[in-house]
């Protein structure tokens, strides 16, 4: 196994990262974090296709998933999804 990207399950079952990292190694686990700005320009972590604000800042959440065992973090700016403009 090379890499596994975990996104929605980060919120539904955070223990999944610990289990997967224990089985396959941290280097194989990528935490994908969806980020979107609110109307005031503050970036927040979202889930459920950008419908649910998790009320957590991206850096705070990235540290959390790193502590859980994610070896890599993929930030996805859902405001610019599909525009090739990046984060």
C-alpha cells in the first residue's frame, strides 16, 4: 500500500487514523482537510461537501490529525475547487 487519503472519516471516526497508521505506518496516511472562508475572510475546516463548518481553524485541526497519526496533510481550498488557483 502506498497512500490512503482520509477526509470525512476524520470527523466521523477519528480513531480510524490511529488504527490505519498503526497497521500501515504514518507515511501511508494522508489527512485531507477541506478549508473554506466565511463571510469575514476567516478560514475554517468544513465537512459534508462544504456544508458543515466544524468551527475549527485549519492549523489547529492539522495539528490534531498529526497527533492522531497522519503522516501527511493535504489542504483543499473548497472555495477555489476546480479553478487551478490553489490555496
